[in-house]
């Protein structure tokens, strides 16, 4: 492949991971840049994106420590990817690349990039695999704008390849696949050129949609969302539609604003986290009570069996509350006595998680101006 820059940075250019959004809402690209200038970028990394990054690093053979649950997910994904390698290539020897960023050039300049998880290839055939570590159903490979973009990038950089297979590999949802031959790849390349041109247009449209807005970095400043808010407010000022298209539209709009409101709250939460002197009248970051969790299940399981619980009672997921009740039934204890006995049994097998502080009103009460009904 061409020796192009690969420092895991997008260099301020469009990327494959956001291509579905660029196709659906071209104006979001310029708006994303404006959000960065203002320091009001939505959708910052969270515990789930960080979990995904750790699993991807492990799959790329990087030294990273995974939790037991993360390792189970990573090994499942690797197993499925290996099965697909055998299905596609059989015993044929293949070359392999992992976690590489490829760059697209137009008229001699870099215009976009894409980072794949894994590519296996021979002289004529390439297999692009993308791991999905989440728990929601991913887009089918044949419908994925991200995978179409990656297929083109791989074909451009492996000049003798005549066919590219793309796969989305998920733990809960298995594997989906699409195949692109030279004729297909040429059409996809032209579509990419059209999308890039639309991103640079001064009147690039903004098209709010729940699946797009929930991942858009410009969620906080989008004028289309602000205009939509006015329309939604007018709808809510009247009796709710009984059903039909009006009800569907209202629910779609609410789905957009639920995420929007989450991002607004996250914005101010980050302000508190970044600056100890930051203040909003009546608001503060408040820590919730810690939650108990099992830290040594094998030891706890052994002790519970020793105290009369049958092994089959301990199969499958069990909450601490359920285990407390099971101990109570086994030892004929109730209420506080059952809890105390469980704590004795579980000594050194439990830990406590400290939830992240959340933004809450701690004093005063909301003050709203009087509004006339519409």
C-alpha cells in the first residue's frame, strides 16, 4: 500500500466513520468545524467508546488490559473474524493489515481518510472486516456508507485487487457481508466524489434525523435543530395527534431532542469537571451512592454452595439482591438478618463502584416566565 501518513489523526478532514452522516446531512460537515471553533463539540468519548477502543486495541495485538467481560467480547469477535477468513480464502495464504488509516486524494490533495480494523488480501481479492463492540444492531454491510468508503480506499491502495468483500462483525448480531467488483467500486468512487462536493457547497443542506443527530458533533449548535424545536413546540402546544404520520413525526422529533438535551447537560457537566471554579446558580455535580458489585464470583459461589444453595441456583446472571434472598430462603432468614448473613458469606468477594457525579439542581427552584397558551 502507499506509504501515506497514519498517525490515527484525521487531519481535520472527513472520515469513513462519519460517512453515513455526510451522505444524509451534508451541511453537518461545515457545522462540525464551527462547533470545534466554538468549543461546543457534542458526543465526547464516554465509557462505551472507551470500552470499544480497548477491545479494538486488543484485536490489533496492542498491549492493553481488558476486563473479563471485554475479553469475552474480543475473543468472540476474533473467532468470528477467523471463521470468515477461512470461508473466504480457504487454505490460500493471505497478507494481513490491522488498524491502518488510508487517505483519499483528489487532484493531488488529501481530501478524506478511513481507518479499517482488519484487511486480509491476495493479489486479486481483499476482505475488509469491521468490528462492532456495542450491543445495538449495526447497519447491514450492504447498507453501510462507511464500509462502501473503506472498500474504495482499499481498492485504490491495492491496485491489482478486482474484488473487495466487506464484513461487519458483531457479537450479538453475527456477520453481515457485501461484495464489490471493479464496476461497483467505480460507481462507489463517483458517489464519494459527489458527496465530497456536497460537503463543500455553501448551501449544503442540514437534514435532522434521530440516527444521524445522536452522533453528530454539531448537535449543540445546529440551526436546523433549533428550527425543528420551534415546530415541535407548536405541535406540543396542541392536543397530541392520535396516531398516523403526525404521531410518527412527533416521536422522531422527540428522539432527536432527547439526545440533544443529553448533550446540553453533558456540555455543562464537562465545564464543572474542567474548571473547579465554574459555577451555575443552584447547580452542582452530585455523587450518587455507590453500588455493590461482585469481584470474586468463583469464591462467592463456593461459599454460597457451602451454605446450602444448590449449584443450579447459581447458574446464569444473579444480582446481589437475588443472592441475598436465596441465602435467606436457604437459611430461613428474613430482611436485615438475611442481608447480614449474606454480607458475612460474601466478605472479601464484594466491591463498591462509585458512580460518576451527575449535574443536578441542589438549591432554589426553577424560574420560568409566564407563557400564554398557544
